[in-house]
């Protein structure tokens, strides 16, 4: 019997459903107004769901990629035939390193498999999914321990159950800390232009009964100056070898504000998010999306005809602005290459 059963209830809506021959993906573009699923029966389907942002969140993208490889294996005559599916998946989003980790892991499993390699990849995808979920539970507990007294926190984008196999990274920490009485109120930033904070994070917080008030992205500094904010808690899409953190565009701005106001800035991410091949954050590719996503809102143009816009999807926060990185293997603090390696290599 487990002496420490996980106290939080299961999530009410799952971002993925696996039927054995189809990956059902919650279309997050429709939330919170409608719940609908897309049926992915091939690696190409998974890649398109990822590219279109029906499926999003670095850990979840990795899990879905693992299932994409398993689906491809059903149609392939051997491990060598998986290379095209792997490339299709890699091209879907360039920044989230979990995607590349999952694809490479599944390729290595395929080449080492004996007998029915398609069945082996199916079972490995299911195991990959379970490992991500268990990592979230561990990070939730570990991160909560960093908060010593009840406080109000700011979070950004969406790194909850909708971005992972369940519970979440940064939002998982917030949920667990709320359960332990350490969080009084959460301020999610709306997160332009996709509004993941207002559409997804606020929805998750309300589903969990956690007191929350939405703020615009440019309101965070004022809030830090005028309210007793105890921490800023965010996720990550890729962490460089030196500890620089890549996350949704606008995270860097929050980190600078938090440092100015002497507020702890915590990053919560599984070790699959760490990319030791990127020496610093400068080596991380930053995705640029269609400028029309900035120039329009709900299908309506909000800028003059002929106007141009930048649409960088991510930015990099220098390690010196990060108080600690919470992983399923422990806390990286201080944030540097030596400590990051020490934590990641733990079993």
C-alpha cells in the first residue's frame, strides 16, 4: 500500500486519448467554449495537430510524438521505414525539445526491438506517457516544498494538465501548493496572441476551484509593485546546458520584472526539456509564426490594412534571472551547467 497517496483528483478533461490504433487529441484551439477531439491515425495527423496548435505544450508534444511514431510503425515494414515519419514530426514545431527527444527515443527502441517492433513501439509510447505523468506528480510535490508560507503567485501561458500527460508542470506545482495551503490566489497572464493564459490556464484553475484573477500581460509589473506577490511560476519548452530557459514569448519580461521586485522566479520542467547540445539560450531556435495571428483577433483584423508584425513564439530568459528549476529528479539551484548536469544524471 502506498503510504503517501497522491491527494489531487484526476483531471476532468484529458488532452489525449489512446484507443490502440488512434490518438484522439483535444482540440485546444476551441477551448474553453467547446470540447472536441481530433482523430490522429498517422504521424502526419499528429504533426498537423501539433503544427496548428490544436495540440500544444512541450511535454504533451513529446508524448504525442511518441504515439505518432507508434502509429507510423503500424504501416511500416521495419524500423528503417520510420525515418520519414520521424522527419515529419520533427518539422512540426522547432523549439520544444521534448518532441525531438521523443522521436529519437522511439527510433532507438525500434532499432533495438526483436520480433513485432510495431507492438514494441505501441507499448513504449504508453510507457512514455505514464513516465511523463509520474514526472508531473513528482515535480508538483517538489515545487510546492519551495513555498514556505501562503502567498499569491503569477503564472504565464499554460503548463497545466492540458500541456502534459496530466496535472501539469508549473500549474501542477501551483495545484499541489494550493492543496497544501501555500497558495491563496493565482494571477494568470492572458498570454497574447494565442491567449493560452485566459483560455486554458484560467479554465483549468476554475475547474480545480483555485481562486484566480486574469491579468493582461502588461499588467504584471504593476501587480508586482502594488500587491504582495510571493512567486512567479512558469514552465519551459527548452532549457540550455548553462541553464538559460526558453519559454513562451513574454516570459523574459516577467523574469526581469520579478528580479527588480525581488520576487522568486521558478521554472518547472521535466528533464526531457533540457538540451545539453544547446550550450546557451542563444543556440535555441526560436519559432516564428504567421504574423496574421498577431494582426487579427477571433478572425477580425485589429491592425490597419498593410501593417506588418513580428510573431516570435518564444523568448529566452538568462539563467541569472531564474531562482530555481524544478525537475522530477530534483531542484536545480543555483542555476548553472554544473548543477543542471548533477540533477539530470540522477536516476
